[in-house]
C-alpha cells in the first residue's frame, strides 16, 4: 500500500511539472478552498491493556472452581500493532498573502506565505498481540498468594491477548504553508508546510481475545470478547504534521496539488467495558470471571501519507 501511494504521488508530481498555457504571471491568490484524498501507512505503535479479573470459585467451572479459593488477577499486557493502511479525505480553507521576493524586488525567486484551517478523516483498523512482560500473581482476598496446583502466578509471556479495533479519527489543524515562485515555471509552485492541532480518535467494535500461551490458567478462550459489555471508546490527543508538495495552476481559479505529509498523534487512553459472561446465562459455556473495566493505551502514532487534491481560488 505504501509503495503504491508513493508511486502515485510521484507520477502526479511529474505530471504537474509540465508547463500549462498561462496568459500572465500568476498573482498571490488570497482566499482559497481545497479538497483532497489519499492513503497512509503506519506501523509498530505500542498498545497496552490493563484490568483486574475477579476469580470467584462459586460461580465458575473447571480448574478455578477446583482450587476452592477466591482470588483476583491483575492483568497488564503490552505489545505492538501490526503494519496497517488507512484512507484519508478532507478539506482546508486558506489565505495566501502577497509574495515576498527573495533577493530583491526584481528577483525571479519568491515565497508566498499562507495560513490554513484544515480538517480530515482517517479510517483504519488496528490489531496487535499483547503479552504480560512481568509476572501476574493470583492474589487472595486477604492479600495472600493463592496456589493453583502449586502455581501462584502467570510467568512473563504466559498471558496473551489478540486485540483488534476499528479506528475512525478526525484531525483538525492550523497550518502554515510557504509556496515558492521559481524561474522555471510561472504556474508551478513547490511548497512546504506544517501544522498543529488535535485528533479525536474513536475505536469501535473492539475485540480482546485471550489465546493459548503455555499455561492452563490462561488458555484459549475462543469466542470470548473481554470488552463485551462495551466495545466502543473515544479519546483525544495532540496532533502535528509536516508536508511538502507541488501545486499546478490548470486554468483560471483552479489548481491541482500532490503532496507527502507526515502526521504525528500523541499517546491516547481508552476505557472499554468489563467482561460480563455469567456462568448460567451467557453465550460462553461455564461463564467467565467478572472483571473491572479495561484500560487500553495507544502509544504515539505516526502516519506517512500520499495526497492528491484540487483547490479553488475565490
């Protein structure tokens, strides 16, 4: 996906560098409106999940019931997301100021500063495998360790989850953009820019499945979603981006542009519902221990994006 985005953007930039017929040297545009779309890729973002399971032997089946003791299990697992692609679509409203000559009033080089308000949507999916980096102990209700057949803990790597999320992110930024007049073309403008703002991230349809990992006390729980009582959550984070591209004026008031942009979104935290599978009235045979709400953390996310767009000058 990433290679296709880059190739498409490069081809578009190449097309944009062709001279279009233009009656007169282009003037600064003033107010303009743009719309754009493209694709992005991101990978190796940190994911964490924590909560507490309340093991009550009177309401469970199997090995926990056989232990004859109640205990709590603090769950703290971590991992990284798999590489993923994302679709992007959005718009911006900007104002370009008069040109500042580079090298004097008669210079053939110039810079045209602009300010933009920009919003866009990013849609993707996130998945990753999480394991416990530290031991997780079976803590009795009186602060003692509970022994299950001689075992008092899950060793590192013995508690494993596969988490998946559908991601819908809205990004709102204020950008500064600098377009450059060059001696090679009167209607082709390379530009650079950057912006800061906020990202509102919605995770929906979340699923947290425990998979087999070498311990009979943390085995495969096929068909059980640990977020089943509420698998949707939202959060917000700081966002910043940098971009570089080329804009070509096609005819009066219309331009096309192609760009690369890098988007950085800082850490964000989410709260999903507790695990609710009663022993006698749930879809999971034998039920599952009730848990606290689950806290999920997403580490900072970095997106590499290729964009194509159209602008209209007012």
